[in-house]
C-alpha cells in the first residue's frame, strides 16, 4: 500500500528543493555562461548557510537525545539521514554542472588551468607572484607533541600536508601540517597572455601554493598535499536577559563562533587516508565528510564572473534602474509625497530615491527628527552618512540597529559605533526579538503643525541588494500610517502600553492574528457564495497555523495563489484539503524578495506590503511590519505585479502535491516576468 503523504512538506527538504531550483539556473543553457557560473556560486553559499545553521541545529538535537517528531512527520535522526543523502546528491550534480560550464567557458576564451599546463613565460610570472605576494602571507602549521592542532576557521580553505624527513621511508609515520589558503588574496590568479589576445587564463591560488609547498618546509619532502574545508555551527546563542551590553555580548559570541562544533568536512578527491584520519580525529567529525572532485567552495565564482572585464556577451544585459518619474522633476520630495503616495519597484526603479529622501531630510531646517530601522546595509552606505550628517545638524536621529542579523553582525556593530560617535541615538531593539521591520520616519515642521513622512519597504535599506532583489517601497504622508509609525518606534525604543494599531499589522503582537482574520474573512465570503480570492507573495511559508488556515479557506472554496520563492511547507492540490491552492516559485536573474498580500474582500480589494514571511520566527520572534496600501491607483499597480508573476511560464515552477516542483505550464506565448520590460516599466497605473 502506498504511504499516505503528510499534510505538510518538511521545511529543510523544501529548502533543498529551492536550492535545486537555483541549480537549475546553472544548468539552463539559455542562461548566459557567466551568469550560470554565478548561480553555481549561489548554490555553494546557500549550502554553507544551510549546513552551519539548519543542519547544525539538527545535529544539536541528535547530541541532546531529542527524538520528538515534528509536525511534518520527521524525527531529527530520520531527517539527518535524508538531508545528508540529498545534499550529497546535490553536490555531485553541482560539480558535474561546474565541469560543463568551465568547458563551455574555455571555448569562449575563459580558461581555468593548472600549473602543469603553463608555458615558460606564464610559469615565470607565477613564480614571481608566489614569491613576492603569496609566500610572505603563508604560515605553515605543524602538528606534533609540542604543537597542538591549530584552530581551523569555518568555511576557510586549507591544505593538509604530509611530509617525510631526510632518510625516512614509507614505513615511517609521516609528519603532518596544515597551511591556510589566505582569503585576503584573490582565490584565482590571472596569467599573462599574448598581446591583443582576448583570451583570459587563470589558475587557482591553492594550486599555486601546492606547486611551491616545498618552499615552506625546508629539509622535508611533501609527498601528499590535499585541500580541505570545515563548516562549523554558526548559530549565535545569546543570553540577552543577562547581557549588560548587547553589543559586547554579540562581539563575544562572534569570537566563540570560530570554535563552533564542526558540522561538515569537505575534502579534495583521493585524499590521503592518513591525513583524512588525522583530520577526522582532531576535528571530531566522522559522519559528514564529503569528497569533492573539483575546487572546494565554488562561491569564488561569483566574484570571478562579476569582476572579469569584457565578455559582456556572456552576461545578462545591464539593467539601469530608472529614477521614479513622480520624484524625478522635483527638488522637494516632501511636496510630492504630501500630495500623493509613491510606490517604488526595485531593481527596476532606483534606490537612489530613498537615499535622496534621507539626504534632503538631513539638510532640511524644518525636519526635526529622523527615525529608521537598519537590518542589513551595504559596506559603503550613503544612508549612514546622511544620518550622521542629520545628527550633526542638530536633528533627533534614532536608529534601531539589529545586531543579530545573521552573518552581518560585525558590519552592523561597526555601523552602530559610527552612528553613536556622530551623535545618533542607537537602539538595539527589544530583548529576545530581532527587529526585521523596514521603516523610515521623518518628522517635519510645516507652519504650526508637524507632519510625518514615512517610507515602508519589503526589503532592507541596502543600495547594493536593491539592484539585485525585487522589492517594493512606499512613500506616504498618510496621517494614520504616520501615527502608527511613531507608535512603533516608541514601542521599540521606550516603554509603551500596547497600542491599538490603526493601519499596521505588527509582529509579534497581532500580525499573525490579522493575517488569520483576513483569511477567515475570505472564507466567509466563499461560504456566502461570493467570489473569494487570496494572492500572497513571500520568501517562505512554514508556520503550521497559517498553513492550516489556508487549508480551511481552500476547503471553503477560496481561490488561493501563492508565490513562494523558497521554503513552502504547504502541500497544494490535495483533494478535500488544498485542491483550490496553487503554489509557484520564480528563480531568475533577480532574487524575488517582496512580500505582498492581496485579498478580494467581496470586491473591496485590499493590498498590503510587508517585511514578514509566513514563518514562525517572523510571526512570533521578530518585530515585523505589514502596511496597507490605501491609494487605489497604487493597489492596482501591485495587483499588476502579482498577476505578472502568476503569468510567468518561463522561470516559474509549480509545487505539486508530491512536494516536487515542475515547470509552470500556461499561455500560448512565453512570459518571463522579470524580463517583460514593456510591462514592468508600465506597471504603475496612470491617472
């Protein structure tokens, strides 16, 4: 008898299916070659984070003897075995794709070669590069009775070296050492070529070091040199209640992260058995060792493909974001926003409009206060400079910096210190909660009154990712939204009794309940015989209560269309459960990142933008924000965005009840939502 499917898809297995969709872009021959290389890099980076956080968490459960079965039907032990098997298969597929992409790049004049294949002039150049640039940075680390095994940093590349002393034979136990491949140097080295040649030839840094490894061990003979890489548990465990200074506590925890428990060991092919046993013994890892036939850590391909000059025919055409038309012809953004709400659609519209808004506020003598949240910002953020300038101009500047933004903790600590030195009030949010809401509030004196200007967004205040992610931003001077914005900052920065939100849905207190009520309302419309329709776009859907509520609505007859880029634990298309639900995922040139919600509401349509995915952490352990779009014209614009995504039949995949994704079928003509330029640029409803 066929095993009955669970009502839910397991979160971690769903994530692997998402990474497989990323891999599909690397395998797609219609994608430009250098872009395929970038997707291979993304697969690697995704797997690194998955291992260091999700798989590490399951490993912790196993060590603690945790055996409880989760709501999707998996125990930690069962899930661990399934994940190791599937990730192993994924890595094999990744490296087969890597070899294919590199062969095709070689035919186009981009060659990754080995030291053994260099000509005389190239060998001389590499000899000079090694001795002048690489050798001074290297540190050989021997392991013996007087020198204990050194700290192996997470996700760094190393070489394991076996050596013999003079006169020793194979019968003698070898000497063991490791050498870190310095991450401060480029992972790949370009070789000199003939004049006027368009060919670009490279070797990998670890191959170069391996060739000259004997220069690090005078008097000894290296006879085996192999690359390896360790992934450690990278989850921060903070005692925020007992931390007198959260910033200092996170800095301490970041230092502890370097000593996190090993989760995965990657080794080069044909690794010497003695060296492998030494590593496994010293690192105390045995059950997750992956042998890789190719360069370890393909994330270097992102910079390799992006920074390589020329070869533009092997990339997507350059996209130049346009400045929002509503703001382009004005020197006073406040005047425009006072008259009408303005939507921004990134990356098609420029993030410079947000930067310009903050710069204008910083210089405007009538602006009294600026308040904003900061989750992930870029390395050279103009917003931070403008906030510092505003504080220098005597304005009240308050910045809620989320220090616990995973893997951006160090950068955010640096920003926090810089802002404090400039005179800004820096707040680290509420104990136990990440501040993930994206909101900017400007308070301005206008005559005898104060007016609030608000920017609410689905994505971070980051000018770099705004060119790579699809996100929505809303400028408004609506007094109700302004009042809620002030109340939100008061709750985060001070003491405040529970506030009756007029427009916002705010997590953890109330957002989930609002979402559940909106779904229930559509259910009631359906039961009353009225058309009922929900379209929701998000990154992930894994909260059981939200899924069950969608199942209820589906059984009542509500048409539900979900656009979920990554994890989706809901199982669509199951008779008598979810037959009215369809789930789509789009993986393409840009990272789909906007969170949008449409409800038909008996014809009185409502549209919301949000920072929150429908995950338990977003709804219960983060400060999140959902904001209604009041302007009918802007609501229609966002409905256009959702409809275009639903019409995609080129890069869209549909989740089936099996838990697997299949290419979306529909329409006589191909529709690629991210590339329908004429429709994207006219997405705003005029009038």
